[in-house]
């Protein structure tokens, strides 16, 4: 990793403006990992990070470098904490979502493993306040070439830190744009976003303790699959969609010593290699749909029975359900009840262009590797 040396004064100024320099990364083919550190003798900055105060100011709006020169390798990821970058009004402005749609008939339908297209299930509003009814679910915000965008995510249990998890499950395309792009910027997680579900045109004027009841949590490390980085498409579903998952390790913007799970008081467990979709029975998909007719203000749910969808020969069959949720739902958890415990078995990855169904990856050995890699990374901390 390149190292850039600065004077003590410049390093201190950068650290102050960042409100703490943090970096993160996820696995690629070589499963590389990298980090940066600041001290009073100088500043080590990973490739892709701003190298001066003017650059850093531009970074705040996602415009430090041309997006056609994205940092895409695991070792190039950087996500400096920028205090108050995501205030309530800017959170409300983030209405776009990295929606991945395919033809309503279901790409891959020529494969024998693909089940008939499901009937649409009308999304239902989740009871409010969200922190009492679905506390592990929240929204993910980030800057992209198209401006501020949104996805959904779920707090999940960390086997290395029982009861004190800082892990958030989401879709790979919510943090990395796949084979023709790179890492998103300024990635934060807001649990129980807009807790009382006020209309989006009122969110900007709503007290922050209702919009961000537990605060904002910045990703300081991310893992996603090498298959997504090398195969994934941000425009249409393909074989990479079967590996469209990611896990964030987060830290509170306000510097609180409590973990995310302790702060919120809830987390879902993750189950790998669950029965194939046609044998799961019923499940519930949650998220914050932001594309019309939704506006991203409210958490929604589709209870449905999954079928199978094969996007490309040689890739695992995905889970597919009928559901009318739209973009913004990406990354949202799909849950079953295992022994009275909320259990995540997939996440929203792609949808039909007509918004009649959603599909999510089967969480097999690749997903389990991504999950345990990030858990082990922070096991001793």
C-alpha cells in the first residue's frame, strides 16, 4: 500500500476534519486487506483516500476523484468518518437506489432449476415505532456517481462478540458496483431509520432522535464476495447476483463505546446452507423501498413462499418471491423463525423491472466465508 508522509500540522488537520480516519476493505481474488493510520509523526493514507484538505472537502460530496477511476480492489477501499455529513435533511434527499432489474419473465428461466414466476405479493407496512417491532433493520446511505443513494441492511450476530456485534448484512451492490465499477463512498448504517414512519416530505424537519434514534454508524471495514466484484453488474442481474451479499463492520459516529447490538438491543442470527428455496416454506422480506410508488420513508414487508431462480448456468439457484417492493429494498434481510429466533437466510438482490418479484442469493459457502472473514478480523478487538 502506498504511504504518503505529511507534516505534523497537516496530519493533525486532516485527522480533525475526518473526525477520526478509518478505512475498510473486502475480499477480492487475492482476499487482500489494508488499513490506514494517522499519528503525530505523519499520515499513512491508502490509495483512493484524499491527500489534502481541499481534496477532503470534495470527498464529502463524493467528488474527490473522477468516478471513472473508482477504487475497486479490496486494498483500495476507504471510508473516512465525516461528522454530520449525513444530517436528517441529507438523509431525506437520498432517494435514489442502485436498483437491479431483469425481465419480468425471469432471466435464466430456460434452466430446469428455475421455478415458475411467482404471483406478486403486496408489500405491507411494518408496525411503528420500528425499534419495538423490527429493531435490527435499518437503512444504508452512501454516495455514488449518481449522487446520494440508499439501500437496506440488518444487524446480525457476531460469533466472535456474542451480544456485542458491530456487523451489518446487506447486498454487495450496495457497497461495490461490480465488474465495471468500484467502492461506494461515505457508507453509513442507520438502524430503525425514521422510527415513526413520518412521510418523507416531513423527515427533514423531524427531530433527529426520531429520524436516527440510535445514531449513525460508519463502515470501517467491509467484506463482499470476489464473485460479485469480478462478475456483478449494477444494471442488470447476471451470474454475479447469486453472490450479491456483503457484511459491514461499523463504528458509531459519535464515538460511543457501546457496540451496535448493545445500542439497539437486537440482532438477527445468520443461517447458511438452509434448505433450497422450494423447501424453506414461508419467509418475510423487509426493507425500505424508495422508488415509486414508495418514497423510502417507511419500512415494508412481504410475507411470501420462495421459489428458485437460476441466473446463469453453473451458479447457485437464487431464492425468488412475489413482492411489490422497489429499489431501496436492496440489501434488506429475508427472515425465517428458527426456534423463536429471527434468522436471516437471504437478502434482496434483484427484482423484476415491473416490480412483481424479488430475488436474493442462497447463502452458501461463499457467503459463510465472507461472514467469518470479517468476524475473525475483529475477533481480538
